């Protein structure tokens, strides 16, 4: 049974918010989003998880440099846009345009991606990094 809780906004109005289970259920099905902030929260948090997953994948497969950064940006923005416009069928103008949807949570997701990518890449490929540095130092 889903429950709703009331929260008090900064301006003093009482707002009814959905439970996490209800929001997650609406996020994976085509749903109406009467509260725009809830949909933006779904984009934000799913993008954080997606950034960490991509960081792990980029670290496991020794992807390096500018290619990894560009691929992350393209995939992350493309997935969010396709999810919002094609899957959820939201009106992008209601959210301030496509750019507002695409940039929601991008920088924090990018930071999480970079940290995860660096940790996994260094942890899994440390020997090859050291070997390439010793070879280039002896040349």
C-alpha cells in the first residue's frame, strides 16, 4: 500500500509527496508526472547510478583519455533524452526545453563517473601502468 506524506515547502505551502516505491514504479513504466520535480529527481538519481555503472565498465575495459570522456557524455545525454522524450513522453517545453532535461544532474554524474573510472582502471590495470612507465623511463 502506497502512502503519501505531507511536506512543507519553503514558501509555507503543504505539498503531498509520493513514496519512493511509488516513484520508482512510475519511473520504469510510462506514467504521468504531475509533479515536475519528481520527474527531475528520477532523472538526477538514475543518472548518478548510470554514471557509476559506466565508470566501472570504462575501468574494466581499459578505455583511456578523451574518447572515454566523449563517450560518457554522449551516452549519458542520449539515454536521458531518449528516456524522457520517447519512453516517458514528457513535453520538453514544460521542463524548459531539451537542454534543461539533458543537463539535469550531469556534472555530479560526471564526477561520480570519473572517480569510479579512475579507481577501477587503476586498481585493475596497475601493473600495465607501471610497466609502461618503466619502459618509457628506460628509453
